[in-house]
C-alpha cells in the first residue's frame, strides 16, 4: 500500500514538473515575441517620423515654389545661369 501512495506522489511530482517546464517554455517564447514586436514598433515609428519630416519639407517647398528666391536658386543650381554683371569662379579641381 505504501508503494502505491509513493508511486502516486512521484507521478504527481513528475506531472507538476512537466507542467511547470511547459509554462516556463511558453513564457520565454512569448517574451521573445514581445521583444521582436517592440523592436518592429520602434522601427516603424522612426519611419513614420522620417516621412512626416519629409512631408513637412515638401509642404515648405510647395509654399515657396513660386517665390523669386526659389526660382533664382533653381536657375543658378540646375541651369548654371547667373546675373548679368556677376563674376563666376570655377573650381578647377572639380
């Protein structure tokens, strides 16, 4: 009779240890998943912020696109145009 109680007690301990191991395994895996989601969230948040800054730059450019300063800057930079009495120095090393 003592062996039966002893075997049942050992069986309960084994079942408890298996269940405990399973729960620990589940918790560790869930923590890994949460960490990956947090890193993905921070990456996406930084992308959203970058895109908002780009949107603001485009809005500023749109507001200034018809101004004389912007037109003059584009003419100088892209078309190499200059004012009539302006001296232009060219760097020979370029």
